[in-house]
C-alpha cells in the first residue's frame, strides 16, 4: 500500500475526521494544524460524509475524531500536549 502524503509531501501521521459545518470539528482541526506544523508532521482532513462506509460506521457518531498513525487518539476535542506526546513516540 502506498504511503499517504500531505500537501507538503510529508507522510500523514494524523487524520482528523470531520463533518461539514461543524464548529467543534473546526476547533479540533485548528489544534491539529498548529501542533503538526510545530512538529513538522503530516496530517489530513477527511470529511466523514465522503469517507467509506466502514469509516462512517465506526466513527460517524463521535466526530470530530483525531487518529494518530491510524489509531483513535481523541474525539470531540484534542489536547495539544497529549497530541505532541502521541506524535513523539
């Protein structure tokens, strides 16, 4: 399977699952964007409405969700310090 890269060419380690018109999603995305920029880590935004059925089924009720290296890290909100710690391992 090919490695997924962000728009800057960095390997994606963080995925933010969101819905359109979701202020909570926007806040989570802002935290992820800032922490990933600080650490030079690739990240992506995935609108759950456009995601595959399995992803929608697993995470659709708890969006926004942050995944780190494919594993659920946080839902509803993300703590910048906890995200930094998760990305340092």
